[in-house]
C-alpha cells in the first residue's frame, strides 16, 4: 500500500483521539526518531520504546490530563510525509502547554521508520522548569 494523505490522516486520527497506543502500532519497533532542540525531550531515540519513555512518559508526569494533538497540515510525497501538529494541554501548575510541531516522517511498508520532529523548545524547557520531575 502506498503512503497517501488519507493513510497518514488515519494514523494521526488516533493521536487526535488521544489513542497513543493505536498510533504507535504504525511506528516500527526500531524507529529512528530525533527530537530537535536543547530541551528535556530533545535527543535521538533508536527505538519506539526509548522514544515513548523519553517523551510521552515524561510529558505524562507534567501534563496530568495528557495532551490533545490536532493535525493541522499535511504533505505527502512518495514514502515521506510532513505533518504540522498543534497540541492543547495544561500542566500540573496550570500552565497552558499549547505547542506546535512539525514532524518529517519516513515510511517503509506502511510503518514509520524515521522521524525528525521540531517544536517550540523554549516552551518545553519552561514546562519542565515550572513542573520539575524526578530523574
């Protein structure tokens, strides 16, 4: 099956409905996921498990109600897609965490195998500064 805009929208529908587990069924176990920046979530993750532990699990400690992601914009070319996402969330201390993301996705056999993710690094740093978590 070729990567199409409808296919990518369907994958991200899971995140829009706060179903991270369903979304991650479309991500390869050995995904190469780089979160750009110099903030507590930044880094290169060499597996789905490491990415989830290094990002979603950390965010879960400071965003008690989770985050609602919305797909704003999508470009698909061949086995690549670029998505713009908008998140809506509130931190433990009441801080609004409304962030924007750009993810560049690379697919093989309908699985996401590589991602470069860009986001508001200053907002992420502020989130963790105001809502510290134990290491």
